């Protein structure tokens, strides 16, 4: 098994001893390295916006202050969490297809930067609330393109979708929104595909965004302040997944972004790259300890203290069509000689972390490290199910460990 964590293995061992398991460990140094890479590949066009749904840990949010200029939030809970952790409301964009009246009202009262409108009814509601609050609210209009290229793990457009306004009806919708006195369109937003490891597919998707942005800005004679590109940048989860070559994405899209920049209509437009997992996913590892081993009908089984309840995505229950093992290793290393099925502690057959994993001989007390776990982990898992302890969250920075469990 590929071992992307060798230098961190002693830290993983120390963290599981000191803080217990199940636990997530997030490496600040790895996020820092990823930020540097993104700066090199995309910094000449884009500023970044971190979609905090990927990992809303407060320590991470505070650490990102000053390192990433914008946050995308998707609920009032996330608005409050961002504000409580030092973010300025003006630096937030608020996406989400079913924002409730109270959420929009509080976001407007807080001075949110942009509300990302996902439907016409939402626009009318936001308009009414902004007028009642005596403000003109900035909004981004989220568009749903009619096509998402092949090569994305999940797509939010190109078919019937709860997200954004279909491009087929977008011109009339934009005219309607532009006429609402309580709102001011600051720009457009598209997030139509996630988890791609293919530079050609990502570049093609961004070309679709650019074409949509141009089409509607010209149609409405808009000079947008901001255009948000939902990145779609993925991470490798499974053995055999390729590492995403962001330099190749940059090279492929460079002529299109340079041409957009050269167009006077977009010369002063702020381009924003919105991303979640690509920033934090590979910086996280999930640690689960073997409570018991057994052999059942000739197969070796290791039963771990955290499974689906602590890391839903690793069990394949978070939008994976075919369940495949996340990359993983036994902390402490060793020659892989044993085929083992890893299960969590729950009384359900879907609580399975790995099938047929090749590992060193596994014994009670061993700690298994599951890679690519920094996004859609702790906050995306049903920790309440069967009332086992919730996973700890550990922050690792320059070799120093701290417990940052919420
Ligand atoms: C609007 C929006 N922004 C950002 C994201 C983050 O996606 P990812 O973590 O794949 O970058 C999503 C994912 O569903 C999204 O819907």
C-alpha cells in the first residue's frame, strides 16, 4: 500500500496514545504546502475561497484567517461559526439551496458579503428581507450549466438539480433579480462538479463556466465585481487514484483565463476559486484502534473502535457509487502479509472500513491510519448513532500536537 504519511507516522502513534481513538489528525504543515502549490498554479488569476462544509473545525478556521481570503458557508450555523472564529461577515459567501427566511435575515443583519442565490423564489425572499433591513444586499447568482464533462465524482448540474438556476432560464431570471431594489448583483457563481482528478475535465468545465459568465454578462451588460469558479479539484482516495496535477490544470486553462482577463468587461473582476477537499482532505488522517480480531469462515476480521459512526465517507456511504477502500496503513509500518477486513463497532453490516486490505499481521491494540480524511470526516459522520464516543480531532503543526475536539 502506498504510504504517503511515513514522516508523520511517529506523530500518528503519539497522537493515538496521547488523545485516544478514534481520532482525526490534521496536519497544518500539509495544508500550508497545499496553499503554496495552489498559489503557484492559480494565484495569478484567482483568490481562494474555502468551502467550510469540508471541515468546519474552529481551530482550522482560525488558522486559515489571513491565509485564505474568503470562506463559503452553507448554513446559518456555519455563518455563526465563521464569525465566532474571527472571520469578517464581508468575507463570507452564503450558498445552499434551501436557506430559510431566518437564516437569510440573520446573514443580512450580520453584513454577509454575498448571498449566493440558488432560485428565483430565494431572490424574492432575500429582496424582501433586505428591504425590511434597510440595506441593499450583494448577491451572486448561482448558475447551473447544462453540461458537466465526464470525470467528476459528483455533479450538481447538467441535469435536474436543486443547485442554482438552470442556464436555459437564467437570462430572464437575471433580469428579474437585477430589477429587485433590495439586491445588487455582484457577480455569478458556478459549482457544478466535485472530486475530479483529471486536469482536462477540470479545464473543460472551467471553460464552460467562462462561456456562461460571458454569455450572461454580455446579455445583461453586466461588469461583474466577482466571478466564482467552483473548483472541482479532487484528491486521491483509493489505491490507483492518480494525484491531481494542478500545474497541468493551470497550463490547460491559462489561455482561457488570460483571454478573460484581457476582455475589458472582466479586467477588474475578482476571480474566486472555491474549494474544500483539495485544500484540507489530504492533510487529514483518521486513526482507529483494533479492539478485537477474529476469523470468520476463513476471513480475517479486525474490529475497530471507530467506523461508520466516526468516518462515514471511508465506509463508502457518502456518495460513493462502488465502495472501495480508502488508502490506509497500520501505524508503525510493517510488511503487508495479511488480507483483512476492517469493521467498525456498529451493529450493521455497512459499518465496514475496508474489504480485503493487505496489511501487516493485525493484533488487538494496533492503530489503523486511514488517509485522505481531512474533509467530510468528523462533521459528516453520524456520531450519535449507537452512542459511541465521538472522534477526537487533533491538530499537528511543526511536530506539536494539540487536542482541538469541538
Ligand atoms: C457550493 C459548493 N461549494 C463548495 C463545495 C466543495 O466541494 P469540494 O470539497 O469538492 O471542493 C461544494 C460541494 O458540494 C459545493 O456544493
